[in-house]
């Protein structure tokens, strides 16, 4: 493994009293290498008099932070208050580092070997980020920390640039893009030389936007195994943080012994992302990007950036998988395989079968395309049949209103909407009820199907089937569907 230093995961803890802070610190030390005491959260009186005792009790290395609200702290703190706190010389107590904001460094006399000099910007990435770095790097502080808000994923580029610069200059640096679009900097940062990365004790206790659960950093993303050679894949969409795809693909990487990591990549501007971070001929980031999953709203717009597209994806007008190969980008669609595979396993051949599809969006379009190739006799049902008529005409299938519809006699009824669009009374007499939604596993539509006495099929097998094919396209290895499904199911139960 090509790694310069061990991974350090710092778990921040925030509490209103020192007793609560001590309890949180004990729990944080179980999943983190360093614990950050967010002292700006403490509200009880005379807490500073007891702080030294609290510090000396801790076995884990600590970072002390006393941050004002304008830099992301939990209290309004005046400059004199902050100067007075740091005058306590906490750096001499135990194994501690002091995270001190850059505006204070000229006014303090500190043990600089224990100082992280920091800058936080919760509005975005300023144009003078390099100058800010140079100003902080000119201090005698051991570590330079810069955390900025990522408003889109391309804001990660200058943040990774700071890590690259710090590594080339032999400077200890922490550089983080906060917010969901910046997740990649938190997961990949240590492998690119970051002094540490931050992970929350629990998702709800995150002290900065986009902070990943510390246990997930290690168990899901396997952050300790990431190095310069790690192949990087990810899910491109908006939003993406709800997806279980990282759990599935990272579990498959581990099971197959592949040095890879799969990340959620929240993208607003797909054109800028593809140009600046993805295409090998134009990207500004040096990373081992090998493949992408693509979800809403980018499945069609991403196509203009690809060098080749398989026939099925072209006919569908949607790409959900990108493979980086031969210095170019190849697009394909595994949604169709994911949709039709579990259905075939359940009912066998679809030739001549009566199938109802409910919906008029992208999922319905893919279902209609696949079912037509299978030779099924399909009818489209929609709340607004006039709006759905265009889709029905495209695939040459009849279109009926959903209201008052009966599915008696249909072999399969497919829900391609995010709702439970039909009642048990409507579903009575149907053979199989198939919901393309996978979260929750037990959807309202499936419940109605069971009430009606129908067989049921949820969306999780479809999700696993399309993901398995993606994994095979990226790695050349066929993953265990059981491993991927177990990982997805466990994530959905959390």
C-alpha cells in the first residue's frame, strides 16, 4: 500500500456540560483516533476551572476547539473571550492539539508544535484560497486547516489542490470541502496527505455539514485501505445521500478483494463536473476514476459528454453507467437488466403476458422499453393519461386512466411511481405485483398487493441486479449478489 502516514479519524463531540462531554468523549474514542472537544458548545458556569481535570482523564489524543459562531461555532464569542481562553495554555495539558482560528495567531503566545491554525468559510470557496493557505502556512503552527463550504462538487478541486500543495511542500494540512458535495474530500483526503479527516459520532451529531459517520468511514468506505492506487467509482446525482449504493458496491469491493471505493457524488452542474473532474482529456483532478453510476436528474444530460454509448442506452435516451477506459468515457444502461432479470426469475418468459405499468416518468419509460423487447402485452396506466399519451404512443401501447382501473386478469402489475397508486380492490385478480421502489423494502403498494392475494416483488432485487452488472463492467469481476443485497438491506434497516 502506497501510504505516507496512518489514517487519523477525528471525532468531534459537542455537549452543554463537561459531564456530557466526558461521556461523549468515551464513546468517540471507541471509533476515532482523535477526539475533538467542541468547547464552544459548553454552557455551564465555571467550566474552564474543571477543564484540566477532564483533559487529564482522557486516554485518546484530543483537539481543543473554542470556535466563534461566525466560524461555525455554537456560541457568540468576543475576541477578548477567545484570547483569554487560549491564554490558559491548554496545549501543555495531556496529549492535546489546539485548533486556533487564524485571526488570533498574532495575539497569542502558544506552543506552536501543538497548534492547528484554521480558517472556516461556510459560504463557499473564495477566490483567494491559495493566499489564505499561504498566510496560515507562514505561521509556526504545526498544522494548517482550511474548511470551506462546497456548493457544488467542483468546489472539491481547489481543496484537493491544497492537499497536493501541502504534500509537495512537506506541510501538515487538513483541507475539507464541507457539505454533501464535498464528501469525497473527507473520504479521500487522508490518502492524499491530509493530516486527519473528521467523522461524526452519529449522523445526527455531525458538527459540520456533510460530516460522515466515523464508523461508516471505516466499515463502509474502508478509509484505512484507500491509497494512491485505489480505483474510484461513485454515484452521480442530486440528491444522492439517501442511496444505499455505496453500501452495496463497497461491500462488493471488500468481498472481491478489489482495491476500490465507491462514493456519493452530489452534482448540480453536470457539464462542469464531467469536464473538470471526469473526462480524462480535460479533468483538472488527478484521481483514479474508473466508473460512475448516474441517477436523476443527469441520466440524459450526461450523454453529451460520452465518447461512445451502447445501443440500448441510446434507444432509451438514458445512461445510468459510465465506464472510464482507453482515455475516454463509455455509457450504458444497466437499469433494464436490473428491471427485467428479477421479473424473469419470478414469472419466466414474458412473451404474450398481460402486463400493466403504472406511471409516466423515466422508470415507466425503461419498463415499457424492456417489456416490449420481451414480447409482453403492455397497457400503460396513469393519473393523467393525456400527459402519458406521448409515452404510450412512443411504445405503441394503450393508455388508460388509473382512477377506477381494475387489474383483474393481468399477469404482472408494475408500479413505476414513488407512491402506492393502487388499492387492494383494484389489484384483486392480478398475478404478481412488482414495485420498483426499494426504500422502504415493504412499500404501501406491496402491502396492498398482499391484501389482494397477489404474489409480490420489491425493488431491492432490481437495484442489486443493475448494480452487479455495473460492478462487473468496472472491475471485470462478477460480484456476489447476496453480499450486495445483504449490505443494502442492512443499510435500509438503520
